[in-house]
C-alpha cells in the first residue's frame, strides 16, 4: 500500500517563502504584487480556480482581481482589455482562464498578454524560451508536477511516462522532466497498448481529463503517480487516476483534489512574485 502525496503540504512550504518575501519588500515601502485573472463565460472549473487564487492571494499579501467577460465578447474587444492591463504599471501578472469559448482564438488571446506579465507561461514567447532552456515563466501546472516529484525522488535516470500531449501540461511537463535527465515517453490517443507503455514508468503523469482512466493495471510496482486530471462528475472534481486501486501498487499517488491543483495556484503566485520583483527593485 502506497502513500498519498499531498500538494497542500508542499504548497505550505512555498507559500511561507512567498509571504516572507512580499512582507520584506512591503515593509520597506514597496507596493505589493498585483495579479489579474480573466474569465470569459461561466466555465465552472475556471470559476472554482479563481476562487482558490483569490484565497491564496489574500493569504500571501498579493492584490488580486478577477475580470469577468461575457462569452459573447468579441475577440478584438477582449484583446483590447488585455492590452489595457499590459499598459497598467500596477499590474504584475495576467492569467487567462482556459478553456475560452470556441468562438475565440485561444492562441491569439494568450499571445496578447505581455510576455513580462505572462505568469501562466503560455505565450508562444515564454514557451519558446522554456523549450530553448532559457529563463522564462514556466506553465504553472507543469511546474507543479515537477516540484511534487522533485520533493520525493531524484529524477535523474528515471523512466517517466506522461499521458497527454497538450501545450498546457503534457508537453511542458515532459520537457521539464527531460531537463532533470529523466527518460521520457509521451502517450496519447493513438498510442498502441497504452497500459504496457505506462507500466514501465517509474514516474507516471496523467493529464487527459478522463475520470478513473488510470487503473492499477497501468502502474508499475512502487511507481510515483501524478494525477493532473480535474473533471466535474455529479458536482465533484474527479481525477484521471482510480486512486483507491492505484495506491495499492504505487509508492506515492497525488489525490484529486488536494494534489497538483493545490500546488498550481501556489506556483502561479510564485511566478507573479518573480514578475513583481522585476518592477519594484
């Protein structure tokens, strides 16, 4: 029987460092960091995520604002709103909540964010810098995956399998683990015999949004399993991993909720503070 790997516990450590950093600057007369989150439409997951952002921001001393727009807003109008925030020197970080309504071009909207305020690390510019191994804002969820794994094991030389190839989680998580000298395999909808591929993994990361998809048949004895999935099922958030089954064979498994999601908000705040420090020093 394995152990639950809590993102909440690790987040507490990071939040303590962030809170201390902010307080040390504010007491010297510097303004606090400011983060603006943009929601278009009424996606339940996005609204829930922003509530968590607001709570953590207040806890750490970060000024936080949610700007909500109708799902019928035109793409040009939304981009004008983003550009206005880009020009506001009191705003350090901007995050666009995904998914956007289908009528909007997600890539164009994300790339409207000033790269110095792109604290979710999803502009083409920041992703490109990351993949070239240059300093940049890392996508928050992928960074959370990395931090959780690093807190438990030396990644070097490990076999890591990522289920999912999205630009938001799968691909950047694979790159960050590769940077730590893991051997990487990415699985997706066209992967043949996905169970056998996953069962070779010392580290298994699932980020596909299919509740209960990963069973114990996917998992090598003693593996670390990171569940990035968050799907609403009958009013409850469910992960990709069948936790009760998988914890019987894995050494560590992240729960949903309380795993990667708990760390993701904290990594967003960490990125926001990094942007803020450039503006107040």
